[in-house]
C-alpha cells in the first residue's frame, strides 16, 4: 500500500495542476514515438520504384506495413512529411 500511494499522489497532482509540461502521457505515447522514429530512419529502396503510392494529404499508403500498423504510419508517409520537431516528443518523466 505504501508503494502505491506516492504514484497516485503524483497522478493526482498532475491532474490538478495541469500544464503541458507535466501532464500525463497516454499509454500508447511511448510506442508511437518509437515507431515514428523507426520509420523516420528506415531506408526506402529505390525512390524511382513506384511500387507503393503514399498520399500524405489523405494519410494513406498502399504498402502492407501501413495496414498492419497500430498507428497507421509507414516509412513512406513519415519520410514525405516535414520533420517533426523534437519538442513534439517531449517526455516529462
């Protein structure tokens, strides 16, 4: 019981004193961040090969990974959009 209380006090404090820096992250935030960064660094084969047709405006791609992705992202889409600033992935741990 004494080990759980500080955790809940921290959560309660974060909810009561809301600001962007110390807010609680979603349970999926860490996984989204790691998948996004993995897609950012992944090598795309031949850029002239039009095997897949990514459309960043509609956020769709015909690659198989896109349909299997939990977050509907793939390396083709991620590398077509502007680089995300590091502040987007700030973690307040």
